[in-house]
């Protein structure tokens, strides 16, 4: 994707991605670089955090 013409044409078709999209792709790229065991730990942690009611963690107050 070092061809500036290709990148310009792609951006013209798709538009500029939002900051959230760019950040999500960066996180995905970092996640894929992790070892499978580390990925599993991250998934477990996120699932645990998602299951907790908002405000239940005293460290956030």
C-alpha cells in the first residue's frame, strides 16, 4: 500500500476512517501479535469486565 495513487483512490471511495476505526484496527493488530495464551487471557479479562455492572469496581471511583 505504498502506492500513493492506490491509497488516494481507496480513500476517495471509502472516505477517511474515524479515529475509533483507526484505534480499533491498531488494537486488533496488537492483539494478533500476542501469543495464543495471552490472547485467551485478554478475552477472559474483557468478558469479565463486560459482565460486571457499571460502577461495581471500587478502583474506578
